[in-house]
């Protein structure tokens, strides 16, 4: 790649300089002691653009999704980082450059861009043995919770037929059910919304469709 990233605040500094590093570090160095009772994984996702922006500039939110997992067990912590291999990222890697234009505006994309415009970079949540990477402009993408390998776009075993899915589903603390909604649920500009409730075992328990007065962002 010989296109430089822009030297703008969105692409530089400790917080925003693209990392683009996937990998594993077994047994991280620890300052102090991690109690052995802490056992589990802390997941995090953030935008991390694989390629410099096609239009020369961009906002931070438009970067490809990099998922990190910090795996705690027996007083040790190990780290794994993987990109979510969305259709969008796969198309960029094929062409060796960014193919995506203005944030969440697929109509400004290169004709070679993937049809699915999502980066899946807003949040991650474990559910029913997969880790879901989410952005509200599309359905989730599923990852293997251990290896962070991308399994693919996730429609809950065919139970949910929506164009979109919230990036911030909630877990009912009593039942473990996943509570979620969709807006622009029948595609860009549609006023259709839906509400879903999914059991911890992945069974769709409730589904309600309705229309908002007009299409609008519902974060
Ligand atoms: Fe948010």
C-alpha cells in the first residue's frame, strides 16, 4: 500500500492513529497481581481503518471493526485482536484500497464496494456461543468468542428478517434474554421498526413490527 493516511486529527495521535495489527500476545506482562478468581473475557471493539479513506478524509466512526479480547484465567491475561471480516473489508482487501465514501452513505461508494456497507464497529456482545459485532445500519456479524474468527453475517439462524439491528441490545438480567430493535428495518429511508426478544439459547421469543412517523436515526 503506498497511499498515506491523512495527517489529520481523525487519523493520528495515540487515540486515532490506525493500528491495523491483528495478533495474539500470550501471557501479558502485569503490573501487580490479577486475582485468580477473575476468569472470563473482556471484549472491546473500535474503528481501525484498514485503508486510507477513498475521499481523502473521513470521520473516525467509518473505520473497519477491530475486536480485542482480553482473556483472564488463573491470574494470567492474554490478548487476541482480529478484524471483523465484513463483506466491506473483504472487498477492500481484494482491491487493495478503500472503496467506501461518505459515512453510512452507500450511494457514494466505489462500484467495486461490497453491497453490505456495514463495518460492524460499534459494540460487541456475547450471545448463544457467538460474539456479535454490531452496527445499527445492518444485521450483526458473528465471531468465534475464543479465536475471534469471523463466522459471517448473523440473522439468528434465519429467525430475523430485518435489514438492520441495534448496536446496543440489552440483556434482561432475570431471564438472560437479548432485547433488541431495528430502525430503517426494511432498508434505507424506510420508517419500519421492529422489536425482538431472543432467549439465551437463541430462540426468537417475541417480534413486533410497527412504523415510526418518519424514517429517523434511532440509536
Ligand atoms: Fe452508542
